C-alpha cells in the first residue's frame, strides 16, 4: 500500500468499508472507555481515528502520541456509532478503525496551542511554521492560490502572456525609496529592486507583445503602515490597442470572475463609475466605501459670511472647505461618543468637531441642540438644513479646514460611524461588496512644500482627450486617463492609458519640471523606445495581498502572506536582516558607516 | 468599429468578404504598378495590405509609411490574385484592401534591420525593445509562457499550491555568493536575495501544506558562464508523504506533458534511470548526452604495469583513471583534427591526447597506427582492443590523469566528436530527445583544498536507506536520495528526498564539519521546525530558462529572457547597475570603499 491513499479531510461516507492509509498530524488524542480517539489533521481537514485495545501494538503506539506528532495510519472506514456524528466535519459521519499506526516523526510540545485565538503577532511570526498549521492560515493561503490561478486562467483565455521582467534593475521613478543591491562586478554601482515593472511592461508593448501580465514581487523601502510590506505582490497587466473603457471592462470582468469562482460571490455588473471630483465632493475620498450610506453636504459657499471664524475662515480661503456629514438617527449618540469622535478627527488634523443635533425641526432654532448654531445666521442655517436633508433625530457633524484636512477627517469619521455598532443598527452600512471605478483623476497635484506639480499617478499617464493643452496652460486642470478599482473603500488596483507619443511625454516632463537631462538619465530607454512606432497602450496593476486580505476577511495583510515581515521590516522566523561578514562587504566595495561595525567574525 | 477586430496573423480565407480593423507595424512597404503594398505585422504574424490610388487620402497616407510605423488599417478581406499567393503565411491566400489608414505612431529609422541575422549581442541587448520585435524572440517568449503555463496546469491538477516565499531573506547555504540588500531600518544589517527557496519550501512541508510549487526568481552573484544569469527562474517543487520513486514519476510525467503540449514531442516513457556511478564510469559525466553513441572503456586496471608512465602513473594513483574512447570509423579523422582535439582536451587540464588508429586488426601491431602503441605490452594491448570492441577503421583516444581531468576532458571530447560533422555523418549521434534520470548521487564530495567533505547536493538531502551509518563511519561511501533529470546532456532539474528527522540532520552537519553553533546560526529555524513532527518530504527544482532554451533551440539562455544581463552582469538597455546618490547610501548606513566615490550629484 502507498504511504498515503487519500487526504484525511476527504474521507466521507463514500469510503465506507474501504481500507485506506492516511498521513497527518495529531490534532488531539482522547482516551475514553479504554479506547483511544485521535483527531488526525492534514491540509484538507480532520478525521477521527479509533484505536481499540485488542490490537496491542497499535494501542501501545497510540498511547505514545502527543499533539502534533506526524503519523501514518492504516485502517478501515466505518460509520460512527449513532449519536456520535459530528456534522461540522466532512468526515463527521465516519471514523477510521486503526489497523496500523506508525509514528513518522514525533513532536516536542509546541510553544502554544494551535487553536489559541489570542496569540501575539510576535509569537505567531517567530513560530511561523506552527502558526501556518492553523486552519485559518491554511485557508487564507489556499484562497490566495485560487485567486492567483483564477486570474491567470482569465488572462490566459484573453491572450495575455506572462513575461518575466528583471528583479535586478535600475531605480524607477515611482516616488518611493528603492531597495538597493550593490554590484560586485561594477564597483560603486547598484541595482535597485523594482517598485513595479512599469517601464518594462511599457517596453514590451512597444516591442509588440500586445498583451502582457505578470504576478510579481515589487519592493518599496518605506516606513510600514498596517497594510504595507517591504515586498508585495502585484498583478501587473498591460495591453495595446485598447481604449480606457475596453481596458476597464476587461478587468472588471476579471475581478467579477475571480469572486465568483473562488468565493461564489456575484459582484455588480457593471461596476458603478464615478469621477474623482465627485468622489472627493461626496465622500472626501478617492476610494469611497459605498457600503456606508452617508455623504458630505457641501457648505463652503454658504458659510462665507457667517459670523463664525471657524467656518467663514476656511470658506473664504483658497483651499478651504466646509462640509456637513448628516448621520440619520444620530441624535441619540451620547456626548461621550461625540467626544471620542472629536479626538478621532484630531488624528487627521481637525481642530475640533462641530455638531448640531436635530431634535425637532418644526421648533426652528429651539429644536436644534448645538454649541455652534447660535453663530450661524438664519439664511445659512436654513440652507444647510435643506441641503443636508436633516430630519428629526439626526445629528450633523461639521468639518471646516483646509480641504485636505476636511476630506481626510470627515471621510474617516463617515467610515467610523458607518461601521460602528450604532451605524450597523441604524442601517447606515449596507451591502456586502460594493465595487466602484473612480476615473478622471487629475494629472497633477501641487506639491506645496516643493512648490511644483507632481504626478498623481505616474508621469507616463496619458492626459484625457482634449486636455493635452492644459499641460502647458493650466496643469491643475488637466485630467488623466487614469482609473482605480475600489471595493468597500479599498483600492484593489489602478492604472491608466499611457502616453505613447514622445512629444506628449516630453510635455508632461516639462509640466513636472523634469529637465531633458534628468528625463534622459532616468527614462532614456523608454523615451528611446517611444520613437520606434510605440502603439497606444495602457494597463493596470492589482495588489494581490490586499485583494486576498479583503476576500478572506483577514485582519492584516500579514495573514495572507506565508512569511511576512514585521512593521519593523524584519523576518522574525529567519532573523533577517542580519549582519554579514567583512569579506562580503569588501567584495561589494562597500563598508558600514558606523564606527563599530556589527560584523560577524 | 473597435480599434482592432483581430490580429494580422489570424486573417485567413475564413475572413473573405469581411470588413475588419487591424493594428500593427509596417514590416515592409512596396510600391508596385501604382499600388502600395504593406506587410503589416503583429505578434501573431503578417498580412498584406493593398492601398489603391483611387482612395486618394488613404494612398497619400500610405506614401508616408516607413518601416516600423505603427498603423491602424480598416479594409475588406479579399482573395489575392491567382499566382500571387504566399503559402508561407497563414494569411497568404488573402489580402486586405485598405479603406482607412491611420498612423498611430511614426517611427524613426531603426538602427538595424529586424531581419538581420548577424547582429552582435551588444547591439541586440542595447536596442532590446527592437530586438524583441523579431519573430524568433517573440516565438521564444511565447514558448516560455506556454511551458510555464503547462507546468502550472499540471501541478494544479495534482493538488500543488503556489505559495510565495520571500525575496528579502537571510543568506542561504547554497554555496554561491549572495546578492545583499542593505537594511535602512536595521543599521549594519543586510537581507540576501534567495539562491533558492529551499528552506522555506521545507518549512511549508513542516507546516502541512503538503504540495507546494513556485515559479520564482533565484539569485547567484557568481562569475557568469555562457548559460548563467545573475537572476534565473526556478520551477521549485516540494511534496510530503511521497517516496523517491513517486516523486520522480510525478515530475517525469510533468515534463513529458509539457513537451507534448507545447511542442507535440513524445518523450520516452519511462525515462531510463542510471546510477551516478555508472554515468561517471561510462560517460565521465553526471549528465550524459545519450544522443552520442560512444562511451568510455575502462583501462585503469590493465595499465598498472605498462612501461608507459603517462598511463601507469594515473593507473597506480589513488584518484587516477585511464580510459579509452572508441570512435567508430574515426580512423579517417585527419591528423590536423587530432591536433585540434589535443588542444581541446587541454582546456580541461589534459596534458595530451594519445590515440591509436585501427587500420587492420588482422595485422596485429602492424595494423595499428599510433605514437604510443609501442609502449603498451601485448597483454594490455589485446585486452584494451577487446574491451573497447575496436574494429577496423576506428580510432581510440585515451585519457589518463586524475579521474576528474579524465572525466571532464574525455567527456567533453565525446560530445565534441559526436556532434561534429564527422560524428553526424558517421551516425555517432542519434535521437532528437534523450532524457535520463541520474540517481544514487554520493552524499559528499571531498573538498581537496579544505581537506573536508562538502555536500554534493545540499546538506538537507537524505541518505539512502541503509546508508545512515556511513555518515559517521565512511561519509565517502554514503549515497543520497538525490536525483537529476537530464536531457540531451543538460541538467533540466534536480532534487532529493530531504532529511525530516533532526537527529539525521545533525549527523549530516557533523559529517560536514559544521558545528552546532554554526548550524544553529545558519539554519536554526529549520532545525527548530524539524522538531515539531516534520513529515517525510522531498522535491526538486527545474531551471525554466534552461528548459526553454533547449526546447526553442536558442543559442543562449539570453534568447529566452526578455531583459537579460550580459556576461558582465549588466543590463545594456537600462544601464543597470548604476551609481546612486550619497543620500541613498547614507540612509542605508553604508559608504563606498574607493577613495573617489562615483556618486551622482
């Protein structure tokens, strides 16, 4: 008989009466009524193994078993006695009567119980091999694989070709810090790990490969936020001879298929589409979570002449904004919670959080409860109540500051209230999956510190048709053929139609204040390629880690990555990074900066 | 109408009478009889476009076209006039009568003709984007994709799961030099780019993932030989609960399927299997090219007492070897060619190349022509002629030296003669595809310089059943559960059953003279993992670049990689590696060693 004839988790009533061999790990051993029961686990699930004392040798071996021993079992599949079935398991109606038992490898006592739900992340990442045995981690990584394979199959059927681009490459201009790799052969020179294969995929389009994809690692040496990793996986796609709408249709269809195939979820068809301007106006975000059924009321225009500096100041300033967020039924939110919200918006730079509780509209000002309402004259008050659609029992929160602060703070507050216990009870959050395309992004945003325009997406993004002249006359007005796919407030992916004419590319560099010399030094090879009949092309990139985190409902991106780094960019399992020896540094023509090198002997 | 309705290369008689839109590049423009013919090219092939002068605007545009212009054409598919069909093209029976013509992007004159077969590699890699437009390069990369996808589909069907392992990791013990990545967060510490995911895949087996694969980049900072790249792509596979034979069967089946699906080639079933010892004895190589129908004749034992130091010296030395290589029909090889062969074996350290031409066996010594035959006494001569099966018209070449020199030199000579014009004519090379498993590798080889044992495969390889005791008593005798898949003299992949018991692993480390401290520092995380019920497991890794190079018949591995490095580890397209600025170095806590830093301002 083979070492193993099937997976534990697959054994079911269909196997009744068969003699099979299983391999797996002891999840639990129970001694009950002179019989030993083993829950045997493999990646597909659990099966109950029964060791009777009448097989003395088997029984003696069974008595030595401890949790996480790796064993091989041969036995007969039989029905469990009536009343002992376990309907939570696929194998719950049957059990394996053990005829042979071999310990393939013993285990020392694990440092924690695998089913402990309260492990610190440090413990989990230090003992990652054991952590990865937990069924939830196995489910996450299996889902990740299924998603990746569904993407590959979709792209393959559409004629896309996976072409590998280099990992050892030149610094790319994505704006983040590069990971560098010193060259041994070329003293004083460095490779950079790719932030994305952007320029290579564009060159593949120029080279005529027509439809490219790659599921590949990208690298950014940035201080890590909760959902970032130094290395992350990008589904990177590019196509020639398609317009913006066709590109979006193709990848909307792909994501719908992925959700259907891997989770049996039907996403909307088609996804709603919203201009960037509208998204910022209504939700203060370019990735609005449409599950939350609240939006901003614009008040900037009507607060210019109120006798309340907190509102009139921003309303009269160039980049100021005043909005209200109406929370239906929110009048019941207690003062203590409002205080919490005030602290919360402070994280985003808001200096306070004005509010009006609408107790009884019919009573006019007397029906409103608020520390600020006295400062707002009748006309403005009437208009704000009208615009916001305020009704008895609502609360209005106000944001008034620089537009960025208002958008960030009130946008975050909208999500916080929507997803709070109150918001869920009040029906302010609805729908399980709410996808959205955000389009018509600006080409540029003002870098206030540097006092110049920076690319919103990247400098290879095409301006919208008819907007090319703005590149020279009014860059701030110039919109881009850029698009982001958003789901439940997360950016799943984004992309753009690229510039395929060298002349337009040069104009964009000028708008960005990039000199010809700098452009040639950084992207000369792309500019050169554009001269040789570059085709119209565009594409996008999805963040695989993030998609799978969403789909699995994981709390952290680290729960869908087998061997992630901590937020201090360390691997606790292998202890990377680590010191290296002096000989290695010498060969790479570098030395450490600190006085006392931390070298290994 | 869409920008494009189909690929140029797909247009055929099935499209007759249809109006279609195509996009592509001008391969050639011919003006003939007042009509302009355009060969339009896309990734699928060519189609002929005809521009008649009666559409004045179209014709005027057509007159501006030059090679490599990117254009869009709308037109009617019609039959070519009789006698002008081109049977080399799928579209050769039809042409597109142009009704609309748009230049999507002009092209400056390319620096070379795309169909120039004599380009230097420097030119090709510098202008890689244009080089990648060449049909042969497109075929190679498409084949590469098909091979990778066939591998994925096979593995998917077998329950293997693609799990990504880290790129930023710790130095691995594969023996080659690591590429290092300085850490910004952890001053003085470094990540290493993986030489292979070996330890991670073993940990995934310990974690219970059961069947893992990954098609992933690996890195070795070594001086490059013709078929090496700093980054290369490995098909990396590991499985639990299978024995050596089952693992080999599974992947032999995979490679057979890949050849069948992508090239319609039926490889032998099953592959022959040969022990390492036999391969070295017969062919002087652990990856013999079985297409070459010649093998060594062992003479060491009969040359001990000849009065010819060149033979008797090695024959009496511990690690010496004397062999003959019989070349059937080789007596006709001219003296000048023998001189070339003598130089050739010199590359491998051979100090000369003795030979005997067998003109007429019946005449005894008089029938032999040779500078050395006088030195060999009758008994030895008779035995060598008998063992080698020498016949009239043959030539025998001799290797006598340290075994390694003999194996390398005579093994290389065997291939050189076999594949030479003479060898082909004489039928010394036969068969198009000759696969082979080489098994039973030694666990260790003596590192003569260091005077200690080194792992032949890697230190995680399991000894053969029954050989565990040799680990302590006689490491040189210990064989491993290691296997290489060889095709036409190339190693396609290799692997082993791994050690899953910590006790055995420790014994191997001791045999390798690796102290407990060193083992703990380098592989502590693996040793730790082995304690927790590690399952029996094994796997292998295939070199994707090499497989595709073989399949495509490419001359160099660089012809199946989109953006390869030169043999000086440079990317001529992007000019990587390159100097970086001082600020970046400072952030990474390193400085350059040379006095005059080559920094960018």
